[in-house]
């Protein structure tokens, strides 16, 4: 017997459906990078599947020893948020390195421009 509350099922289905359509809309309008859109679409599909098929959530919660299906859903949500957070920090780190390189190149270019102007 699946012990997920009806209200939780409805919230999962409606919330993930809204996120799914909003992300697809933003991806189509080119407001969102396709890599990030894929992450968010994957997240909303996982949550949507948990809402539509609560038996799967019950199966996996029993498989790993969690008594409440709701706790398993929260565990999945927290795990997905950790993955998103990690991905964001990796992207932020690469952007910081890229920013450092651009600042260095800008400084070198300014110095060369100043030297060129002094010669003129």
C-alpha cells in the first residue's frame, strides 16, 4: 500500500508540471541556456514521475530502508538540489578563472595601448 498523501501527489504533479512548462518556454524563447534547461527539465520529470507513480517512490524508499515515502521524496529533492548546487559552483569556478584571464589580457592590452600612445 502506497502511503503518499494525496495532497503531496497533487503538489508534486502541479509543481513539477509548472516548472517543466516554464523551463521549456524559457528555453524556446532563448532566455535560458540549453544545458541549464536540460537540468531543470530532468529535475521536473523526476518529481513528476514520483507524483504520478507513488509506487516507485515506495519501492525505492523501502529498498534503502526509509519508512515514510514522504521522507524519500524529500531526500530525492535534497539530493537533486545538492547536484544543482555542485554544478553551479563548478560553472562559477570556471567563470572566475575565465574572468581572471580576461582581466589579465585587458591589463596587457591597456599597457600596450599606453606605450603605443606615448610613442605617437
